[in-house]
C-alpha cells in the first residue's frame, strides 16, 4: 500500500517492489546528509565503530537537546522519554504500541509506504483501522519534538554504518518468525516453500535463525537489501537496546523462503 509521494530519492512504488529488492539502490532521505554534512565528515575521520556511535549519541543530544535528560528535573526526564530511544524501545516491547505507530508513520512519511497492520489488518487509507493507527501515531508524535527528524538522522547513520560493516554487500540474510500468515498478503507462489509476500511497512527481523523460531512456528529466510534496514541492534553498542541481532526492516514485496523446523 503506497502513497503517491514521499521524501526519498526514489518513488514509493519502486521502493515497495520486489524488483527493488532484487536490484537495490541507495535510499536517501531528502536533505539529511547535506544538512548534517559536518557530522558525516567527522565520522569519516574515526576508525572505531564504538567511537563513531558515541559521536552520534553526542550529536543527537546536542542537535535535538536530548542532553537535558542528564539533569534531575521533570523537564529533563521528559526530554529523554521523548527521544528516538524511547520509540525504539517501545517498538521492541510491542510493535503495535503508540511508539510503533510513530515508527510506522516515519516510514509512511519518508518512504511513502503506508502500514498494512497495526493491531489489526489495514486494507487502505480509507479503512477505519487506518484511522486508529493515525490516532496512535498522532498521540505518540505529540509527546515529542522533531521525532521524524531524529529518525531521519538515525536511518542515515544506520546506512552509513552498514556500508562500513558490509563493504560491497547489497543484501543481508535475515530471518522472521511468525504465528499468523494471515497478517500478510501472498502475492505469488513460486514453489512449495517460496513465495512473494507483502510485508508491513516496518518489520522486525533477526540475524539469528534459531532466535527467529522463538517468535513463531513459521520462519522465513529473506535476502534484505541493506538500504531497507532502518535500524539494527548493534548500531548503538552501549545502548540498552542492544539485543539478539534484531533488525528493523522497511517493508514492501519480499521473496521469502519458508524454513523447516529442525527440532
């Protein structure tokens, strides 16, 4: 489910297509690299990943005044509560939360891909279920300042680090466990275990196949373009968000391979 516009260098229908996943291109949020050119130039001079992550945290704190959380005041605690970290944490606890709606809203705004699931299936932007998602998104966004701009910079930093971590690579093999196939539209059956499915506009995957089995009796193996990875848990190594190889993946049409349980 695509919108007619976005804030990206490619149109929504291209980003959502299976053809993009087979032949990925870099995705850029308009203006983010240019506006933050000094920051990315500084990263270029730092060899260590952990040190770059520290510079990123410091830069976000100053740019969006998130550093106020270090002070013991109600305003300061509210500032931390409403930083991008809060929304990532909320997603990892429950992707159908208010925080999850805000992240799905970022994908919709920037990439032009509307959600197909938020607590329930969403058939289109005129569906009453879309309205409930929009209410959650608005509720979450109202609690913070410039959250989409924070997420813009997080995505661009993630892309920067992925290019460092996987030079020359275009895809990463990721796994997703699910209990309910009805959450997804099957667009084409390729073989007994391979299908083209339409995923939600933002999804949790893992780099660990065994971990994926903890989240469902169906596990998919997917070749995910690096350009569609919005966040991965090792991106911020000193963060409380560091987890079990979790990646947040922008959706669209994906070729999935269903794995056999070996237990």
